[in-house]
């Protein structure tokens, strides 16, 4: 069971926002623990693609590195709820980072690293060491950092982090998880501004969540405001088939209708790609909108394998 952890910043927001409260406070609906054909603890097969401790290699040319399993706050819809909050297992060591670097050196096709977790900004010393090690590898051309800290605890966007970003020669892309306009507080906007001025390229990822953002109006406001503060909406996901989060899943037809409305009315810059992250880990598949006629019950992944929409 994913532990409950909420930052003071989010506690204050949750007093006024039901959308924030639903995302971070434990619900009785999570007590579902039976794994079945439709819901899994690890639907994206990350454990199967783990090559070294903390290193996931699924897509050619880029690797995912889970620096820590701790976050400033735990999202109740977390895809990695099978392991996030297991702190004794999660924090990598400098030895682990060195071992991952050796693996990368042996695989010259790897050009991009994605530092994630948990939230790497909650482990500043390890993040600093990791950035220094991986940025020193000539084959690494792109570095990404996945975080929700600007939303959950903006104070963790520190001057030391900003100084480090300025020193890295490779482009630093910071992917920030946003779900609702209520998250765009003055503190969060300021944290994004600091990252942007330090040279980071900002993009966002969001998930369709029932009772949080399953409306055109909410997502239109969110994506419009994000692009105004220099954050490019990148992906809009269908909720992963993870056991214990079924109550967050939005009907597929409703998602398509909302996404179609968004595409009609948003600037192209503010439009994220609406995708399903396929069970079995074979790609993020773009979902056609109502401009096309298509089978809404089945789709193919990158390998041509058919999947039922869950």
C-alpha cells in the first residue's frame, strides 16, 4: 500500500480545493488489492526492463533512472505505487550511479537519460552527483528530470539546483506533473520561472483523473495557463491500469470528447499529445480524436500487438 504523505503546501491548498484533496489523501477505494486481468501492480513492465538497480531500459536510445522512491507528496494515482514510498529500498547510492554510468558507456546507442523516481528533487545530493556523472559522458546529449516538486513543495527548487542546471552543457528538460489549475499558485509559478531562467526547458505531463480534471473547462484553463508561464503541455495520459486506482479512471469515450474539444480550441503550443501508455510496456500510443472514425475498443502498440482499451 502506498503510504500517505502530503506537504504543508498541499495541505493548505486542499482546504480550498477538492481537486487537490482527491489527488493526495488516502481513499477507501484504494483498498482493492486483488490483481486481475485488467489491473496490475506493474502494467508497464518496468521491473522486467530493469537492467541495474534503479535503471530501466525499455526504449532504444534512452534510459529511465529511478534515483529515489521518495516524493514531497504521494499522488494516490501513482503508476509506481508498488514501490514508491518504500524508502529503505529506493534511494540509490553513488556506487549505484557509477554502475549505471558503466552500463551506459557499454551501450553507445543511449543518448538520453531521464532522472525520475519518486521525485529526484527530494534527493538533492544524489541528484547533484548524478548530473555531474551523466553530463560528463560524451554520448549523453539530452538530460531530463521528472518532478512534481514545483507543485508539491516549491521551496525545494533551490539556488543550488539552479546553479547546477546552469553549469550543465546538455539541454536540461524538466518535466513537471500538473493535473489542475488550482496547482498554479504564485509559489509554483515562481518555481517554474526560476527553472526557466536557469536554462531548463519546461514541459508538463497530465493524467485524465475522474473527479479532478475530467472536464473540458478544467483542462483548457490548465493548458492555457501552463503555456503562458513557459511550460509546454507534452502528454495527456489515460490513467494506467494499476490496481487500486480504478476509481480515478475516466470513461474512454468521455476522454476522447474532451480531448477533441481541446484540440479544436487550444493553441497548437498548448495542446498535449493524448496517449495510452500501453500495458506490457510497448509504447505511448496517440489516441485518434473525433475527427477520425476508429475502433474505440482496441488498438495496437509499437510492436503491432493488439490491446483492449481498459
